[in-house]
C-alpha cells in the first residue's frame, strides 16, 4: 500500500481494525456471559422437592441397581440426604438436569434409556454432589440390617462365636 496515494497509513488501518476486533470480542464475551448467567440462573434455580425426590430415586437405582430392593428403601435414604444437605442436593440436581438437557434434550428424570443416564452420571462422578449421594446410598443400603437378608448376608459373626461356631465351617477346599 502506498501511503502517498491513500488517506490512511497501514499502521493506522491495522490499529483501527485491531481495536474494532478487540471491541467486538469484548462485547461478544460480555453478551455471552450475561446470557449464560441468565440461562444458568433459570436452569439452576432450585428444583422443587418432588422433582428432587424423583430424580434422586432414579439416580439411586442407577448407581446401585438391585431389583430385589423396593423403591421405599432407596427413597428413604435419598430423602433423608436431601433434608440434611438441601443446598448441595438442590444445586446438584439442577446441574444434573442442565447436563441432561444439554446432552439429551430433557431433564435427567425423564431420560428413559438407562445407558444415557449412566453416561450423564459418569460425567459427574468425581464431583461432591455425586460423591455425597453415592456415599449415603452405600451406607444406607449395605449397612442396613433390615436389608441383610436380601443380600444373603447373615451379619457380623464374631459376636455370635465366629463362623466356625455358627456352623459355617465350609472350608473343605483348604484341606485339599
């Protein structure tokens, strides 16, 4: 470009284009952040307790699927957890629904295909929400004496004289 024939120098042109691009990027980012903030607020608003309870039940059965367990056993565990950890659980369900809507077009509880729900759960399994739910379920199911018989577990044996005194000396394979 010849500076004598043009009314603007290359330096001024590039400077003005750079400012324009920078301004566009800043404006677009600000608009995008405002939109994301508005979307986040609308999606992440605390779900009602019925939705939380239903979603946690589906989640519980996906994490620890036992067909012999009635829903009431899962439901008690997750409802107790939801009452103890209202903020964590409410925000966690909202985040779970947001991920589900983004990836599958509907809230988590409405996803009928279990492998799709499992993929969503795997994407959050390292987070505090999932960890809290999984921990509550693990102890609520496997440390519940009322459920031991469903799993074929007779309970601790040492208080009753140990396994040998209880007639459970079935270690014939060790004698071979």
